[in-house]
């Protein structure tokens, strides 16, 4: 594996999940693997889990870590090609990525979408330009359209908790006051479509995700029908893909409550976090025995460590 930007970069998903589970049992088994190598973590957007879990994973492998917030710690970057740079941006991504590649052996990039221009966002210009100009392996720390480190941790969590060979996994939309990216649901769909699960997506009309990621899933606008018999409920808001970046439904009845969870097969409740309480899910669900969001967030360490270990072993 050279880069990790989507499920398509992974040769054997089950093997990667098994590796993450193995690392969880014995975190320091490869504590010299990254010795004298440097991981650069470059953030265009805020983070709690991704920043800390990836640093922890890198330290477990003996990697040095440098992190930088673009714009506040560094110059503001121009991403577009062929522009006269007489505006706010002081440095072009061509030089910045190439320079960071001189200092780092592996680079992680977090770069959210604008939610204004679908075509540009879905081209993934930032991460693709880091791949092109840095010359080193690049890991997505959540891009404009995907969040594969999160999805790997999600898949690992389902593997740890499932009580049947082929569980029913439901991804449900819930209303949110802000327009959010489609990266987490796109990515979760992409990974679940390759897992041994019955995968159902439920959302209001107009919230269809890009078929490139959801093809193969059962999709319904009836949330209760989707939740019936579910073994895992994964709640997430996203803004409209078709009416790009807009909020077109504010229906609060999509929030996950104890009543909704009662329709399921005693399902585990998942969310990538951060979550707005009593907006996406009720306090009772989040504080209840079936919420596994903390275990899921904890698994972000092993997800990142499995990816970094694989890159270190195959690329150096
Ligand atoms: N789930 C997740 O990626 O969390 P952060 O945005 O805090 O990194």
C-alpha cells in the first residue's frame, strides 16, 4: 500500500482489520519500525480524534510526528492551478507539498470540502496534489469526500461486537443545524459494501449519496423500516449531494431515540463523533449500555497504526 485515501487502496480489507485487532492486543510489538522516520500531519480543518489517535499510533511505531495547521501555523495555501496569486494565499500547494515531502517520510492530510462546488470537491484536489508533489506516501485524515481511517475503525468495531456472521448494519441520516460533508457516510458505505453485512442506508428524499459509494446497499426513505432488526445503527448527518451542500430537511424526528432503538435487534449505537446530543441522538441513547461510540473512537488508534505499519513495511 503506497497511499491510504480510500478502501480501494487496501489489498485485503479483512487482513487489515485483523492487523488492527492484533495491534490493539499488543500495541508496542513494532515499536522500532518507524525509528528515524517522520510523519507529518497537516490540517486544513480542526480535529480531536484523528489528530490524537494518529499521533498515538505513530508513537507506538517509533515514528517522530510533526503537525501543522495550514493558515494559522503556516502560510495560507493556493490550491488552484494557473492563477495570479495576488489574493489572500501566500504560497502554492505545489511548493508547500514538495517542501513538506523533503521533511517527512509519510504525510497525513485533513482537508474538508467547500460544499459550494461539487465538481471541485469531488476531484479531491488537495490530497491528490499532495500525492503528486510531495513524493512520499500520503494518508487521508479525512478528505473532501472520504474518511477511510474512520471507516476502518468502524469496521473493526463491528467485527469486535458482532454476534452473528452477517449482521444487519443501518446507516441513518439525522437532522443537524449545520451543513456537513458527505465524507463519513460515503466512506462508511464504501467499506460496508465490501464487508460481510446486510447494509441498509436510510435518509429523507434528496439526501441520496453518490452512487459510486453506495451501489449495492439497500436504500430506503423509511427509517423505522430500516431500523427493524438492525444489529448496528450508525447515525450521521450529511448535507445534500444532489442539491449540493444544502440543508433540505430539518425533520427532527430522524433523531435516534430509545423508541427508535427499540425497533432494532438490541442494536449497538455508533457515531464517528463529534456528536450533538439531543440533535443526532438522545442523551438516553448516548448514555445507554448499547452506545459504543467511545470504543469506536478508541479503535481509531489501531486503525491508524495498522495503516502506518503497512506503509512502513511496504514502502521503505
Ligand atoms: N471522527 C473524527 O474524525 O473526529 P475528529 O474530527 O475529532 O478528528
